[in-house]
C-alpha cells in the first residue's frame, strides 16, 4: 500500500486513502484481499514565499527551485519545515 500511496502522491494526489479489505477462508487456508483506493483531489502549489534572504535576488532562487507555483504537488519534492507568517 505504501507504494500505491507514494505513486499517487508523486502524481499530485496529496491525500490518498487506501483501504485494504480482507476475507478469510479458513477451510481453504487463504485470504482474499481487495484494495479500495481513493486518490482524493489533485493538489497544487499555490504560493511560494521566500524569506530571510538578503543577498541573492529572489528570481535566482525561484529559478533554482525544482517546484514552482501552480505545479501539482509531488511527494518527491523535499518537505520544507516552517511557515510564512
């Protein structure tokens, strides 16, 4: 399930819900597993705030980023801690 979640999160679905359902057949010693996947809505990056920089022009920093405003969210991008405020 982690791989399924990861795949969908890399494709813009930040809030994936994967629900495995099992059915045990004790006579035959098998388990049936069905996965119900709800990818949720696509998530995009709204606004990127750059703060604390006093020397490098903001456009140079933005050009170096691997993610840009209005791109789809992807779990492969590094997580940045903190918030603008």
